C-alpha cells in the first residue's frame, strides 16, 4: 500500500493534508473576504484610502474585537509572511521604469524615508510603552 493510505506510519497522512488544505482555504477566504470588503467600502464611499488598507484595518479591528479568531487566519498569514520577499519583486521591477525620476529626486526621497522611519519608530515605541503599562 502507498504511504499514508491505510496507516499513520508515514510522515504525512491524507487526513492531515485534507485538514490542512481545509484550514488554508478557510484562512485565505477570510483574508480575501476582508480585502473585497475593504475594496467595496473604498469604492462605495469614494474614499482616498486604498481598499486593501481598509480591508486590513477591518480585519485587525475584527481580530481585536474577537469577531474573527486568530487561529482561523494564521495559516494564510504564516504563508504570506514566509513568502514576503516574493511580494516585493513586482514593485521592485516597477521602479526600474522610473529610474530617471528617481535619479533626479533622490534627495527628497531619502529625506522622506528617513523622517518617516524615525516617526514610525517613535510612534511604535510610544504605543508599545502605553500598552505595556496596562
């Protein structure tokens, strides 16, 4: 008999794969559902905020309120985090189209990056200190 068909002696069994696939489908459905909801809100209310940002804010809010269980989105979230570098390839390649603009405007861009990084670090540190006092 092939491995995993009748016994659990193999390192992986079909039941385990079926359970994992079901969890992944559910997890991806929740995340993409919030993405679609965010797009609908952004488009429907003509907001200047991208729908994916609104969707992730709604997902975060739902997780904080307990409306969505963290375990239900963890499989897809882990997959996205493990493959995060892959998601930066298209924007990186797209930057090649604007090399002339980037070469002309590099000083303001670097200043903006440095200032925004310092501000984000400061805000995250401040929020972390406030949260730890609770």
